[in-house]
């Protein structure tokens, strides 16, 4: 299925502090990224792609158009999607990820805005985010295949090749005749004599009428 890149504006990340902000131990464990689509009509989201950078879990909220003039409420369409199986290890930390509309918890039609909520509970990583974020919608439907004229796709009977067996003798009949010929050959061979037969002699004499003079 074809897809089309949707122009979008990715706003700066907003950090939600986890821990005591008065101590140096506190660090942002949650980031929020808002994505808007200025100048783009409400669309049906097909796919989201990005490169992870040490984000452990991802949630996505969507705001859709509920009527012609009124935007709807924010709805969670993806909840705590795991990007790193173990937040304390490197696995999945810098992988490319694709999320499709069938993975979402709600219908992704008439999208106006997206809000990405990034979470990293491990204190091992100084920073985390999502890079190379791209949003796609479904592309135009492919036109049906061109129909060829009937005369081109279905040749008339006279143009169709004849069956391979047409015009060939019956194999069983040929086999029977070959066997008869073989039997006749054997009979002639059995009755063959080694006595030399002269060309013109009859009982040791020659018929003068059969001789020619030069």
C-alpha cells in the first residue's frame, strides 16, 4: 500500500520532572513532544517512523476533528509501547521503529495533532528522545488494471493453436500394426532358404526367350 509523507511541525520537548527537583538526584524521566500539521487538512494516519534514542516506553495521544468546526478531545491511541526490553541495557536504545495504524487503540482518521509521551525510568542515561520523526498518510489508490480488448485477450478459435494430439494416429492402432508387421517379418525369415536361385534358369535350363543377344 502506498503512503505519503505528511508535513508536520515537531515542537520542542517538554520535560516532566521525576524526583525531588531541589536535589541533584532529580532528573526528567518523562518527555512530551507535540506534533502539529499546519496547513494540512485532517487526515487518516497510516504510519509513524522514527529512530529511538534511549526511550524505554512510548505512549501516543491524538486529537481528531469531531465535526466540521469542532476539534475533539485528546484520546490515547498507544499506551506504554516498549522500545527497550530492559531500560538499563542498550538493547533497542537506537533502533529504527515503525508504528502502523492497526497497532493503535482507536481509529486514526481525521487527525489534527499528536502528542508523544516518552518515558525512561532508568537513571543510567543522561538524555533520551526520538529522532527522525516522520508521519505518513495513505497515498492515492492505484487505478485498476487496464482492460485489454476482448479480441486481444481472447483470440478467435481459428487463431488458437490446435491440440497437440490432433492429426496424429491413434497410438494403440499404430502399436497393433507394428506387431503385425513384426510377426510377418518373423514368418518370412523362418521360411527363408539358403539355396541360390538363378536369375533366368529353370531346373538348370534357360528359356531362350528370356535371353537377350547383343
